[in-house]
């Protein structure tokens, strides 16, 4: 989870691969209307996100029911969004990719071919509610390289593994 440009897709895909579990790119689950709004520079409202978040929660519930782990990239900027995701799996662990506006802005300026324009970054930071201490969340500084982040996540996941969701 985190703002656009924090590295959710890259880190998420590499983490899932390292753990031998499925990866779901949350952006692919957005309805066409949401993608069009963001591409036009219009921030999504809570209402715009509601169905998308429920769809991700269903994926989490399905994986939980099958006893399989899954990594999903999703902004999950607000606690109430994370609460919706927890309806799919109350034990979900969020990985918060935390980074400063300047670094993330630089990354967005270099990104090509993504529907989310850099102009929406301010709205993402305005909406961001970092996870509270009572939420199951690991905070990772995105100043590190993706390989360093993934290595740290794999080490932590294995140290805290729950047999139902994570391989040894």
C-alpha cells in the first residue's frame, strides 16, 4: 500500500515471486470509469473506490478460503479502505511503502505508460492515512532499492510466517 509511484507493483510482484505466491495488480481491477477519471487528472472519491476495494476483498477472501497466500498491490490510502480489505481476510498484513513527496514525485516523472498522472500525487498524499499501531502493517522506507525492500520483506515474512499463508 502507498501513494502512486511508491513502488507497489514492482515490490509486490517481486515479493510474491520470492515467496512463491500469487500476485494481483490491483490497478487491473479498477473499472474503466475509474481509470478514465484518473487519466484525466480527476482524483477518485471514496464512492469511486468502493466497488474496487470490495473486489479486492473478494480476492483476499478466496485466497484465505483456499489457504493460499497472495500479494495485492493496492493504494489502500485510508484506514476505512483497509477496513474494507480486512472484510476479505481479517488477518491481512499491509506493507506500507512509505516515501517522501520529493522522491515519489521524481519517480512519477520518470514513469511512462501509466494512466495515473503525476498531477494527482498531491491528492494521494492528502488522502494518505499511514497505518495505525493497531493495524497489522509493516512500514518500509522506499529510499531503499526494490531488491533491498524485497529481501527485508521476505526475511520478516519468514520470521513471522503463519503456516496457512506463507511457505517456509
